[in-house]
C-alpha cells in the first residue's frame, strides 16, 4: 500500500528496470483513475523514467537509458478534484466565463453595498452543502462555529476548536468555487492577545483556503484583535448583538438591544469594529430598529440574522433553512427568525411507501410539504430549490419581513433610542430607528 510521506513515496521493492509489472500496474491504475497527473521514478542516478497521462487518457511510458538497481522513491503530482463536470475541468478555461460562475470578491460585495443590492449569506460545513450553496449563487458562504451545534451535537458553540474549523473549511473550499468564503474564529483562539488572533487567522486562510475571518464582540480587546488581523493583510468581519461565544456572560441565547441603553451600546460596538478595520458586520438577534440604526451608523455592509429587514444582507444556517432538525430538542431551540424553505425529512420513506401518484399527492398535502417538494423530486433537487428560494427572497427583500423579525423594544424605548442617538450626533442612525417594517 502506498502512503504519502513528505511529497515522495518510498518504494521498498528492488527492480531491474523502472517499470516492472507490479510497479507499472500500480502507477498505471493511479493515472487511469485520474488520481495523479504525472509520476517520476528516481534512483541514485537521477530521474530515469516518467509516466504521464496523454491527451487521450492513455499512459505513456518513457523508458530509461540505463537499468535501475534500486527504486528509491516515486514523486507524485497529486491532482486536486473539483465539483465541476469532468469535461469542464479538463477542457481548459472558458474564453468568456458566465457571470453566475464568476468568483465573488470583497470588491464585488462592496459594490453591491454601495448600489443598495442585498447580500445573501448561508452557512455550510462540508463538501455537499458547499456545492449546493455554490450552485444557488449565494454571495457569501460562512463556515460558522455553529457547526458545533448543528453537526457535532453540542448545546453551544464553545467546544469547537480551530482544528475543527480548519477541517470543515478545507471540505467547503473544495465544493464552493463562486461565493466569498468566510470562517468563524472559534472561542479561545483570539481573545488572549493580538498575536493569537493573527496566528489563528493566518492558519484559517493558509490551511482552510478561506477569504476572510469573523470574530465576535465589540469590546476594546475585540477591536484590538480586529485591527491586528487587518494589519496582517486579512479581511475581518465583526459580529455584534447576540454573540453566542459570550453565552457565559449573557446568561443564554437572549436577544440584545431591547432597551435604549443596550441598543446604544450595540451601535457603539459596531462603530468601534468599523474603525478597527472590519470590512462588514454581522448583527444578530436585535430589534429591527437597532438593526436599522447600526446599518445607518456604519459605512460597511451589515448582515442581519434576526435583526430585521433594514440591514445590508441576511444570513441563515443551512440546516435551519432546510428544516433538517426535527428532534424535539432542536424544535425548541430553533430561532424564531428562521424561515424553513424545505422539509427534507418528508421525502424518504413516506412517499416511497404509497403506491399511487394520487396517494402520494394526498400525503404531500397532509404533511404540509413545501411547494418544491413534489413527489417526484430528489432530495438534492429539494435542497437546491430551497437555497435558491432563500437567495431570491433576500434579493427581493421579501425575507425577513415582519413575520421573521420577532424581537421588539419596550414601550417608549424606540423614542429614547432616537433621542440618545441624536444626542451623540448620529442623526442618520436616529432617523433609521423610525423606519417601518415592510
């Protein structure tokens, strides 16, 4: 069995020539399976043979000039796989790539923000989900530390490690070619010092193939960490409002900014993160008036999650969009701002057990399946339709709307917030608090 060791594979067998039957058979199998693009045989005298895939897919053997007494190592050029069809991968780059497949960059996100176009964001944690997000033309893919709850089964995000995030980032980066790739820095990887923050961010970009990192909180130390990462040449996204990594001090997953005093604090934290160099901000679980105030108070895109309809974009968790968590525990903790665009659970056994199309249609109506979940649909089709539906609702500003903006401020709190922001010279933010829900 071949094992990868430092870029070279030692061969224990001795050979009279470089392509003895068993060695040649192994290498030919690797090439024909397109696992590698080229192999070179080395001995003490140098390179004596090379095997490569020809244009027709055949194996070409280049015989050596002399006999090989001992095969010391085999260098293999490993081929990276792609989610694209084979004819696309091997046919060379297109002269005029389609707009849908053009890679989303930070510059393009800033352009959408300036033009007032909503930004769509979804989480993904593995290769299959990343492919679906990519095909749905989502702008930003977030590898969030929410993986600890929806994939690993923890009650909070705190147990997630940097190694966990990097492993999921690698899988996601293989499947997502179009969206801007963003990853959370997990709890405990950036709070201690700016040095730790930079080291963690560098690893996420170098080992995880991400485009940017996200940190939570807007205190002095968080702003310092954001500034240090930015100065290291890495794009940083901030996170204010409900910060799940601070659950210990918050006392649970509770909405923030419901009083005028707490709302002003959220606005100040957002401004501090912007001054530290953050290129965007996530605003989580705040009343719509607070989300509007934060958006008006800063000059970078704001991505809302339970923050009302007035932010620059919206983000949801992949599993929540699909309604995948059907255990009673998850039903209890599913946030009120989540809109389920599909119910994948209903497509497996129930429909297969009904022999007639009419009976299947009746079962679909009884279970209340989403419109896209037709009896003939495959699970992948349902997922794709759901993600595209989310993107379309974000782009048209149909989501979240009033139905999925559940958090309210107490009587008189919006007026108090308006006056407090006015007193601080934030006139635009103050007026934004009075924007009505669509």
